[in-house]
C-alpha cells in the first residue's frame, strides 16, 4: 500500500459526496520491474480528474480513458500494460515491466 | 466497488484497524475481511502473510488488497534532529506525534503541521496507544523524559524503538532499564546508538540513518 492511498480513497469519497461519478483503478499484479507496487491506486471522476498513480506516469492517460468508459458502462474491467502489449508503442512502460490494472466503478 | 465498501475502508483506517479487500477479478464480487477475522477465512494463509508483510497480491483471480493502518512515528523530544526526521518520515508515509514536556521546545512554530504534546510521555502515550504499525524514537538525551517513553514502548509491540546517544549512554540506559525489571531480550529491542552506521554527520544525515534503520525494521523485521 502506497503512503498516500488514504488521500486517494478520501478524494473518491469526496467526489461521490459532491454527486460526481467515480472509478477506481488498482494495480492487481506486476511482472518484472514495475514502477508502482501492487495495490497502488488511481481515483478518476467523470470529467477525467484523477489523483494517485498506477505507473508513475507511463500509462495513466490510457487508464483514465478506460475509466471514463467504465464510469459510463458501469462494468469493471481488467487491463494489462507492458512491452509485449499491442498498445506498448503508445502507452508502454519504459522500464520494460508489465502490470495488470483493475478498473471499477464506485457505485 | 460499492460505496459502503469504500466507507468501510475509510472507517477502518480512521480507527487503525487492519482490513483486506478481496476482489474476484472475473465477477467483480468483493468482500472486506478484518484482520481479526482473517484466521477463519477461506484464504486464511494468504491473508496472514499479506497483513504481516503489508503485501497486496493476486492468486487464481482473487485480488487481496491489504489496507493496514497508517504508519505512525512517535518522537520523544522536540529537538533539532526531530526537525530533520519529520519531513523524511512524512515522505515515507508516517503520521507524526511529537512529545516534549518542555513547553519552549514543542511549539507550533518549530513544528508546523505535526501533532504536538507538551506533556510527559507517560501521560500522552497511553492516550494515543502503541501498536505494530508504530515506531518510537527517544531523542532528548534526558533519562527523565526518554526512559518513561522507552518503558512503555518495551511493554508494547511497536516495530521499532530507537534512542539517541553514544554507546556509553546506551550502556547506562540499558543498565537502568534492567534494574527496573526488563529482561536482556527486552532491552536489546532498543536500537542505540540510533540509526544505521553510515558515518552520518549532522542532523539531516542522522535523520537519514534513523529512517533507513526504521525502514529495514519495517520491511525485513531486522
């Protein structure tokens, strides 16, 4: 668990309290060298505001885009990022590791 | 994640209770397991390890996310070295409490944004409680202030106890504590001279050595 996890969850709760829709992205598995440990989180609101980190910046943009989809569809999804991935050219991890990120709506 | 699960996580944190959130990654089903009930859970073995090493992980499509209480550092002595320790400890995620009965030391101007107590350690510590996610360091050099705090730390399961002072100071400190009935195995829990031996010079480098030793105790239990 990263040091600032509580501020991420608190922000998610605050957004919900303001009537905003929110998704939570969590690193659930890593392979090789990964910038953020398992359990690292990102909270995203429906306008694309986010707090936290799942990769130290490498794939946050892609995760936020997916999170907006998850917020509107209401269905969680599991995503992978890494050098073996098709999307690696666009949003791969510079460190060469691979991570799985679970993106879920908070309802 | 349901709103009530999020609220449960935040509540556990506020009350310093360890919980794990288990998510079935295929179905999205989630359950919150308090550490106190982990032994009776179907994933008991994995949960025990996860809590102890503060390590979240996935197994067979089940994701265990550990939410241990925040780390806490109790500093005895609102002294110069404390001012160097605090910013590093905050970066490492510790909530800080500073205790110093000498009113002139524990002032908000010297320690902005930190919980300050200008009472004696044996008055304050029982009210805040010590637990396995807490470390305590005694920095005053004054046995009248340091010793009562160290005694309470030794009677608790804090993960790190350190005391500032030379080898000679540490020797007489250990002798005093032995005389009051603490066993040899107890007093060896006190790291003194405090910090890893990195040849630190001056307060900022001593702070680095203290926080390095504390991190080793947290992660490796040594």
